[in-house]
């Protein structure tokens, strides 16, 4: 009996973990990725810029009220200047991501190139 219970629990757990995302939660920034402009590979590899990018990403990810789109925003830091790119769900999210970047110590400027994705 224990083996059957274990197998049922394992099957249920896998089913939950492998459930497909809703279409509106799937970020598709393929078009944005192809656009010209700053990209992550242009980020400076100095320690200060890497740490700034990591702190901004951590602040964005900590805000569970933001959409998957906002959590997947591109963050490019060059000599303390931050560029934000990619789609977000609302203008409020756009402003929230920008505010999070501006509050990190060491950020000298924020270029908010985030776009509001059309509703599907």
C-alpha cells in the first residue's frame, strides 16, 4: 500500500509541475530580442556593473505582483547607467520596474525602453 501511495503522490506532483502555462503568462519577446539596441552581451563585465544588474534583477524578482513579462525584462548596465528593455503587461509595471532600478545604490541613470505588451 505504501508503494501505491508514494506513486500516486509522485504522479500528482509531476502533473502539477508540468502543467502548461496559460497563454497570457508566456512572455514572447522574440521580436523585441531581434530589435536593434542594447543587448545583454553588451553589458560591461566589470564587477560593479554585474553586481548592479544582479541587485536590480533581485529587486524585480522579489516583487511577486509583477507579471512574468516584467520578471523577464532585460537589464543592461554600462558604467552605472541602466537600460531596461522588453515587454511588460501594464504602464504601472513599466514604472514599477524603473523605480526598482532607480532605488539601487550606484545606478547613475535609467533608460526605460520597456514597452506595454498588447492584450491578447
